[in-house]
């Protein structure tokens, strides 16, 4: 289905599966936690997390129907997950999903200010947003946005995969409710970052 450019077995196991579950080394995910994978693409990090931690309640969110169809097939045959075709900036305003998750995760989808606005509205107070980034992310650019959205950066973890690819995990704790004006529309988000 051409959902990832990484096709060799070792690359898939390290750059997708290991990189997806490594967050469990750095954050305690209580049993039964509701987890949302925002902009999941081919199901990373959500599907490996669900395979590794069967007890979590997983929601996979993506804006492309082709990917959601694939994820529904995977969910039916491998691990149970709610697969949603939609945009984070719209679903983040829906009462059924807003501030209902103990953990939101996203892998390298956008810069931290943009990613925080897409993801933090899903996280309930006391929960976490795990921003999984490549090296070189200017985290200072996202601090203002994180604070405005009710979060606080609690940890920045730099690690190297066995294949020597460098990664950064930014852990953000939700300390207060997200103002109702967020998330804004995608055009507003891309036009002017928080």
C-alpha cells in the first residue's frame, strides 16, 4: 500500500516497532489508559504500543481514508483499535474525544508548536503528550504553545536506535484544561504558530 518508505525487515523492526514502544521505557502508562495516536500514518506508534501493551484502549487518527482502511484491516486481524478518519483540529473540539486520553502520541508530524496544538486538546489533566521527534528540534519554539495549551514540558530525552538513528522524545504533562478556542483551523495553525 506504500504507507512507509522503510521496507527492509531490520529497518522496520528498529525504525518503526522499536522506536514506537521505546516510550514505555520513559513514561509510565497505567493499565487501561486511553491512548490516541494523532496522524498515525501506517499505525506508528499506536499499533506496536497496542501489541506490546494489550491493556491500553487505542484510537488511531489519520486524515487519509486509504490509511484508515488499512488500519481497520490491521485492527480486525491483529490488535483491537478504534480507527478514525478525521482531522485532529476538528476532532479535538468534539466532546467525545476532547481531554479524554491519558496519552496522546505523534511521531515527527510537524514542528512542536503545531504538534502541541493538534495533540494537547485530546489529553486529560494529569495525562501526557509524547512528541516523538528526530534530532535537531528547537524545543524552545514550542514552550510558549505548550504552556498556552495547558501543558508543561517535563522531560526531553535524546536516544539513539541500534541503527544509529538519533531521536528526541519530548514529554509534556497536561496540567490545566486547554482553552476552548484551541485547536484552531489548520489554515490558522499553519499561518501563525502559537
